[in-house]
C-alpha cells in the first residue's frame, strides 16, 4: 500500500536516488538535498514500505504565493495516480488554504498539470541561473 507523508526526517539519499531519474535533478547531492529539505516549507512524499517513490515540495509565504518544485515519481510507479495525489495533497493542504496563486515550472509535463487545473501563465517567467552567469565572466 502507498503511504503519503509530510515528514522531512527521512534519509536524503533516497531522494537523490529519485532525483537521478529526472534530467533536471540528476546531479544533485545528498548533502544539498538534506539542506534543501531543512529549508523547505512543505514536503510531500509517497512511500511503498521503506522505499521513497514519490516527491513534491512547496516554498511559500502561506498567503499570496506558493511555488511547487521537484514533483517526481519513480518510473516503476508512474501512471498509478501517485503524482496526482501528491499534487492534490499540496493544493488541498490546510496550511495553504489562503494561498492566492500556486506557481510551477515545467519543461514538458504541461498535460499532467493541466489535468490538475493549471494553465499557462500569460506572464513570462525570467530566471537568473548561477551556473550560466559564472560562465559569462
Ligand atoms: C510527471 C509525473 C510526476 C507524473 O506522475 P504520475 O504518478 O506518473 O502521474 P499520474 O499517474 O498521477 O497521472 C495523472 C495524469 O497525467 C498524465 N500524465 C502523467 N505523466 C504524464 C506525462 N509525462 N505527459 C503527459 N501526461 C502525463 C497521465 O496520463 C494521467 O492522465 P489520466 O488520468 O487521464 O490517465 C511523473 O511522470 C514523473 O515523475 N516524471 C518525471 C519527472 C518530471 O519530469 N516531473 C515533472 C517536473 S515539472
């Protein structure tokens, strides 16, 4: 049975194993993941026994804005509604019920998020990437 949790005190090595499946997160380290977890406002995990197989996290001010990051489901478990349940638990979370706007970035998973009610924002996001900036110097 799949269990969901909001606890952050799991072994970050499990998360790094999950990150390895996503090109945008595959180089992340256990040490950085540990620090990230400690500083993240809300963490949602999905477990098959002791195996972490789904993850999502939120950074928020609890009033105006919440951004959702790193939503990922182990390939062995994809297509079983787990990503949807992680997202639904975030969107329905009692601590976030005042939040006016949820925001996320996706390269190619628009169809997944549209099913949850997300729409493309008319505003154009801009980013400042440290790695790219360093190369320009
Ligand atoms: C995207 C992801 C989180 C979805 O999780 P999941 O548990 O497989 O998704 P679900 O089973 O809840 O699927 C929900 C719906 O979205 C659709 N969907 C899932 N993945 C999709 C994809 N890659 N492209 C298009 N639609 C997708 C499913 O077909 C399903 O539709 P249905 O209800 O009509 O059958 C998962 O595929 C994943 O981890 N991908 C790799 C990491 C990644 O790129 N994450 C997104 C970061 S922005």
